[in-house]
């Protein structure tokens, strides 16, 4: 069901390309509409020619993942939770680029962003967003930005997104000095400009070993029990060396085989 939603949304995007050069979706994972939300609004206002939508998770009916694994084993349509998940996926599919924004709490993303990743966890098994682009963004006060951004990039890449350089914006408690606010604004403009240019060029990330190895592992595991891993098996059964047609250098194939064989030997 969700794959149909994704395909229809992508078709709508293709049919509207003449009207909108670029469409960006920003998902805000803050439980309060503070620094993260305000930063996204400043970015939106700085690029008036872009179709820019901000989605606040706090405003949505988006329940906590039950960790039942139904979406992975049986298929995403088997999730027992009925809420705004499909709507969020549809908006992600319609957009050319996703800005995923989170405050940093305890050196990590917010609980809302973590829940987003868990609710869409099946996408790490069956990625969809190979033709889409994403940029991770965090707001923080002291520490933790690097760890949070690294985690966000890792998950977005697993979902299939082509990544742009991330953005970190530092804030201080209380009223920010004007020079610091101006610095954050300019930093945001530069980062989003690079993001937009990457989308316009269609500059996709080349498959790395970190992506090819999990692909081979998931494909192998899906065959171990075709009934148990039915959704994954149907996804992988007709695929070749990667999720999509691409030229993987011979040396990478050799490295991937050795590393993959070592890992999957644990399953036998």
C-alpha cells in the first residue's frame, strides 16, 4: 500500500515539474516550536522561489512504534498503527529534497526523530528514495551535534536518500546576540544553497561499501526463510548487484564478497 502511495506521489511530482522547479519538505522533530522550528522558517523565507513546506511532528497523529516487526516481516501495510504515517511518506515522496531537522538532546536526536526512524524502519530493508535528496540539520547548545548528525545521515542513507552536507546551528540559552543569529542565518543559507544546487544537478551519491554490504546481507537473509521474510524476499528476488542498475567496480565486488561472506557465515 505504501509503495503505491510512493509511486503515485512520484508521478504527481513528475507531472508538476513545469510548475515547480524544486519542492522541499522540512520535517521538524522538536517537541516545542523553538530554535529548530524558527531556523526552518528563516530558511523558508530566505528562499521564496522554492516550494517549501514545514511539517511539525508534534502537530501530527504519529504514534510510538510498537516494535512488532510487522512492517519488516509482512510488509509496511501490516503496521497495526493507523495514523499519519502514510501522509508523511507521501509528502516525502512528492518532495525533491528532505530537510530533516532535530534539536540535540543528550548527544542524540529528539525522541520524535527516533520514533520517525523506527516507524519507517522497514525502509532500511527495502529502500525507496534513490531519486531523492536529503540534508540532516540539528540545533544544539553545547555538545552532541556531531553524533546526532552522523546518526541521521546513516539512517537517511539506508532509506536510499542521496545526502547533501549536513547543517548544525548553535544556540545559547536565553536571547541570542544579533551577531550569532546573523551567523546562523548565513550558515543556513549557504548549506541550503548547496543542497538546492545538488538537487538541480541530480548529483547522486555513488554506492559505497557501507551501502553495498548491507544490501547483500539483506538479500541473503531474505532467502533463508521466504515465508517469514516474505516482504524482503519479494523486494530482493529479482534484483542484481545493487538496489538499482549501476556500475560497481570489480575491486569493490571482490571486497564486498569477502566481507559479506564473513558476516553471513554466522547465519549458517
